[in-house]
C-alpha cells in the first residue's frame, strides 16, 4: 500500500480543471495540494472536484490572486490554517491525515522584481514570511510526522536554476532567499526530500516561465515547488517525481506537479 500526495501551483484552478482531471486519471494521487487557485471560496468548484473522487476538501482563496487548497480521497482528521506576517492573503492550509501525518500546503510570496527589501515591500514581505516559517518550524516540525509542500518561490540550490551565475541576483535565487530556506530546514530538522532522489549536482526544475516562449523547449527551468519532510517521515518516502510533461499540455500552468509517494 502507498499514499500518493501531489503538489501543484495550478495558476487558476477553474482554468485548469481538465488538467486536474488528467492528473487524477494518470497519477491517481490520494491527496492533491494546490497553490495559486485564484478563486473566492463561494466559487470554489467543489462539486467538479468531488466528481473526480476528491470529496474531502479544504480551501482558502481570493479572487484573481493566491489561494491554496487540499483535496483528498481519504478523510482528514483535522484541518487548520495559519495567518503569516499578520496578513491574511490565503497562503497556507493544513490537514492531518490518517496515521498522524501533518500535511502543510504553502504558497510563499513571489517577492516582486527588485531584490532589495528597502526598496521593495514585496521582497521584504517574502523574506519575513520565510523567517516566520523557520521560527514556526522550530517548534512545530521537530520530532513530528510532517510534510511541507507547495510553491515556496525560491530555487535555493545552484542546480535548481538553469544558469546559476546569470540568475544569482534574480528574485527567487538570491543568496538571502537560499539562506532562509536553509534556515527553515535547519530550524525544523527538515529534509529536502526531492534532493534525496535527485542529487544536488543534477538539474531539477518544476517551473518554466511564460515570459520567454521557448523556456520549456530550451529547459530554462527553476525548482520553485518543494517537499520538505521531517526526519521521522523520510523512511516512509518511496519515490518523488516531477511531472515535467505537464508543462507541454495545452494552455498549461507555468508550474508542473510534484508527486510524493509514501508507504502507507
């Protein structure tokens, strides 16, 4: 038996329902964590998702921006969320699954375009968000069965981007952001799980931007979508796969799903 958890920045849930249906048919994940759903809660397409088999749902959204959701074929034992940096912009939701697995779904702020917190409030907010995550993890993930997934909007390692030297001063790959991810892992005694299956000296990407039309064809990728596991959970993780082909679907999200398979 296994438990399959998918994480995906879907970049507008209602626009990608057919893609979500394809994911459900091709991969049959038990749980799907979505980011950037971009839909107010009253308009959340819960019935359509239930018809796909995901009748257990928790979501927090807003029109046109942000939004997170967890969809499951199996019941949750608990559901909750946290407001980060005193700003309720719908970036986190959590559930506890059977067996005591605490699953956290995050959408970290992107940070705008200027990598200077004194000149760019959005970047300052992003850094504060990551710092608060580390403070939280120190008391909430150590010694527990925890999986953190989502679009963290940071490619922390050199081979998490297609050209480290060119991009090291770009938001999403600056040394300050990479250090904050390292601080989060250390504070929470967490493991960068995908990098246990694809070593750090090899490229690993989950996002190819829209701005350059040939980004996917030329593999100008970034790894922005993550799965961080507590040390007690790591022995249960069998496989992690990044579904690169999803970037070539018709009218795709700029992100692709990442699948985490655990022994159940």
